[in-house]
C-alpha cells in the first residue's frame, strides 16, 4: 500500500486553502508544473480524481472533499510528532516579531504548540509594522520575524502568499457613496499601496475615510460601515466580510509575507521558523 506523503498533502491543502494551483504553487514555493505533477501523483495513490474543472479553474471532486479532513489530521499528527522529538531537551530564548495580521490569526495556536513541546525555551513576542520589525531583525534584537515582503531578502526562510481582498462590514457601508471610502494604515504599507494602485489603474474614485497606525483602527472603521479596507482573510471575522461584487472593485494582487531569520538565530528559532512556514496557511 502506498502512503500519503506529507509533502503531497501539504500541496493539496495549499490548493484547498488558496483556491487555485497557481496560489498553491506560491504557498509551497514550487512551480505550477511541479504542483500539477504532485496533484497527479496524489491522485494515482488515492486511485480517484481529486480535482475537476470548475469554471475557469479547478475545484474538488467528492473524493477530494473527503481527503481534506484526513489530510489536515495527518499533517497535524506529523507536526505534533516532529515537535515532540525536536523540543524535549532544547533550551534558550527566542525573540520573535510579527505583524498584527498573524498575531491575531494563526500564530497564537502555533506558538502554544511550540511552547508546550519546548518547555525550556523562553519565547518573547513583539508585534509591530513590517519595516520596524525588519530593522529590529537586522539589529539583532529579534531572532525571527514575520513581515510583509516588499523585495527578496537573503534572510528569508519561508514565504507565505495570501490573496488580498476588499473587506467591509457584514452589514455593508452605512451610506451609499459614489466615491469608495477607504480605511488604510499609515504609510508605508503594502496593502495601502496595492489598493491605491489598483483603484488608480481603473480610474475608480476613492477617498481615505479613516487612517490608523494599527489594525484595531481599521477594524473600528470597517465595522462602523464608514469604509472598506484591503487585507487578507485573516481580518475577515467579528463582523468583517469580503465586500460584495456589486461594488465593482478592481482585483487586488497576492500579499506576500516572509518568515525571516536573524544572522545569529540558534536551532530553536530555526525549528520555530519551520513550524510557522508549514503551519501559517489560512484554512478554507
């Protein structure tokens, strides 16, 4: 009997979470042709098609739907075993920096698992903006940082790609407006630049209705229905949803994030980077 290799399952889950083979390729750091080959190999092992044409892309077959839960459980057990073997006798300290996106969604669960399996490692957490965290990493104040990716950097250990979305209150905008009201982080912010460039490219009028130095400010403005904001699905909770297609907003690019390691990062920090690289993908 052939086994379901974790690498194949990771790529399969990347497709499920990203919604396309191209996004899966970006998430796992492989070429689209390599991802297609992996999916074909997984179908050979399972003995049934997992993907089928759906509109202009591909969707899951019934067998694919059935595999999703099994794949997530297998990968979770694989991660648990890996952590247990890695962490029992390791000590030290890890200073980690992250943007608010991951501090709110995804990172807490993984840090909890890492701390439980590495009881002798002291974790220190810093939440901030990408440029600030990058500077702290370069200065040796952090061992590991999760930042938005503006350009390739030699300290990148893992890359994460997530679709940018237009987000709004689940109740919609409080008033009908001809000019798109935006809630944006203060410069410099990759989401801000991407949104303004996308709107400018199609000649869509906009105004900045709310500015903030933190995501808390954006959430308040969006929940109040006075503005839309560009972000990933990590912000889509607690009354915030993807904006309706009726607003005719232009598509946004992928958001790129990097897990970066400091020059003097020790083994525990490298192990944590690997855990985060494999575990921070968004669920469907």
